């Protein structure tokens, strides 16, 4: 084995690329900050929020996040931890931006499912879990907010298994709850970890190994709670599910950790276990059904996100690329597989705790930002040698629709540019009436809040003010097979459109009209997802 190949394999084995999924308000931002704190990427928890606040001065559309108190974009953060290189994908929690989360999960090898100990499994958690299940992504569960009174831990485990249909095994167990939360018992190590209670949780906390029989522990949580703890541990030993690494990596078993991101209790032991159990970069499937090994010497990767105007002063556009194989080197020539053109990547970025800087090299599993003059689209593949085309990221059927009405007709060119770019980002889907061509385009989105973001960004980034008139449709389906738009002229409850790539699709007002079309036009297929750049289906 040559030395370069040994080095490549060593670097790839150190990578861990994962996403955090959760329902809104489960504590995802706080957990992200604490992982950065323990990874040494920040010295004080909360500094990420401070940096975000500073960035508002140069990123106008971020003000919308601040005003609404939500995250509407995926953030990428990279940091080292105990010899590993972690790529953390912090996704939007709000349901209206779930499509961005779906795309991001295509770039992840593992997911951390974050639950609120008082609320358990919630609606958005279920949706995101199902996406992970479809992709066979291993899931580690972290039950958060043990510093507050919540539900019984055994009930939470039962709910995960019943609602999500996945067996789970607790790696640790909480000792006390609410103000009496003392720490966690590490079931795999057989050690009780008691934490020092800090004032703010902005710094790391010290963990002390104590005995379950320590009178100080018994006195801190009370005799009753101490007895419940011992009984719970005994019950888990007798009736709990054992951890099986193969089942976990196949997405059929979820290890569960308890803790409090706010107080830092349980964060360090969770991170220690996570980097050991989470998979390194995995082979990636291509459209031909072949798989590209991460330690293949040739660089390859795919675009899973595009973000324009991250810095409005420079009107930049950054494509986020998941490196699938080999070693990336700044200045290298790659093939843009969709067009067959050669690209030289000179401006490549790395993201650490919200700061971006030029990066000279990256390995399979890493996420890099590539400055894009407008050539790349979501799902595009880049390759150094063999032009591998990775399985695409589907575009999902929107559920809400509006017509764009331009208030200043002289700015139609700016509107077209803005919608083209926002569509390429995946921020919204753009459709056109066959008769009106590109006048008064129709927008489709998974969630209504996406329209607020689009309206905000059109005004602040492109200088275009628009009115968005709601349309009475619930479904969009691309049409495959025999299709004549005249057939739908007399069918009530529908409207025939073209998407931005000139593919036909139909809007339906209700399930009833969708069923009518499916039965009436048996020679056609009505599909809910397509690959960008290809025909429906």
C-alpha cells in the first residue's frame, strides 16, 4: 500500500459528518453551541449567537431569522474533537423549511435526533425520522432539557419505540431531574458521572465519578429518587435492549443519551461516545447503481445546497459540496458532470463556528463551500477523474402556491434574476402559466413561511417589491407519459403549468381532483418528486 493511500484512508477514517434533527424549540441551537464549546471551536457558549448577531449587519435576510426567532437555513460547522474531524450540519427546525433539511440529510452519514424531555416525540421529529429511515441513516437520540421537570424516562423510551417503530437502548441514565438533576449514570462504562452545576453553562463543567452508594448522591436527590434510579437501572438490565453496532449502523436501533445542553450536563460523555460509534464516510451510490468508495484516490462530490448573498456587499454565491471520495485540493481542475465542462476551484471555503476561511484541502466526509458564478445547481456532481454522477436530490411536490404580482413593472428583469437564483438555491419552486409565459409567475413551497422569506429577500437583495396572491391549490404533480394540456382545459379544480425546466405539471385544488385526473388519464403518471435537470419520474 502506498504512503499517500495510507494517509488518505487515515484522514477519511477521522471524519464524522452528521446532522441534528428536531422539532422546533427542542434546544438544537443550544446543543450545537455546546458541541462547539467542547470541541474547542468556541471558548464561551453563546459566542455563536453573538457572531450571528454581528453577521446581521452584512446579511440583510438574516434579520428575518432574528425577528421570527427561527432558523431558516442550514448551517455548516466544522471542528476537531479528540483526533476526529466533525462536520456538523445544523438544519432548520421549522416545518416550513423541511425541504432544506431533506436535502441536507443527503449529505450526512449519521443523525442526532434531539427530543425535549417534557414533550417527547413531536410532529416534525416524526417527519425527519422517516427521511432518515428511507436513507438508512443511523440515528443517535439525545433527550434534552433534563434540567427541567419532564416526563418519566421509561415513558420516553416507550414512546420512541411505539411512535417511531425503532428499538432503542439507553447508553446512560439520568440521575434526578429538574433542579435535582445531578448527572448521568454511564451504563456502558458502569460509572456514575456527577456534574458541577455552573452559573450560566457558558463554560465546560467538570464531571466526577461517584458511586451509586455515595451518601452525598443519595442526599442530593433524596432517598425516594435514589431508590427509583436503582430500580430503573435494574429493570433496564433485565428487560432493556442491548446495543448492537451493526443494527445501529443499519438504522434499526437507536442508542439514547440523556442530558441538558443548557447546563452542559451529559454533553461531554455524549460526544465521547458519539465519535466512536458514528460511522466514518460511507460509499456513495451513483445513478448507474455503482458505489464510489470514500478512500478512492480521485476526488468526487455533489452539491446539496446553494446559498446566494451570504455577504450582500459582495453578492457572493456559495455551493455547499459534500466530498464523497478522495482528497480535494484548492486550485484543482474538476469535471462538472452535468455539462461536461472543466472547472478550476480556486475559492474553496471551510466553516468553523460560523466563520468561513479559505481551505487548502479536504477529504471524503468534509463539507466545503465553493464560490459559484452561477454554474452549479443542487444535485450537481463534481469529479476529478471518472465522471461519477451521484444519485440526485429530489425536488419535492409543494403544498402551497402564490402568484407573484410585480408592483413596479419596470423591474421585471430584476424579478426574473431573483427568482432564477432563489429557485436554484432550492428556496422556492417557480412555475409559469403556459399562456402567460413568464409574466406573473407562480411560486410553490412546502411551507407558507417560505413565501415570507422570498418576499423579504426579493426586496432586500434584488430591490424588487412584489405582492403574493394565494392560490387555492393543495397539490402539484409532474406529468410523465402521454400528455396534452388541452385535456385539462375542461377539468375543474386544476391548472396546467410548466416548471423552470419546461416540464409539465398540474396543480390540483384537492385530493378529489387529483384522484379524478389519475383515473381519467390512465396513460399518464402524476409524480410528486423529480430530479432537478431531468424529466419527470
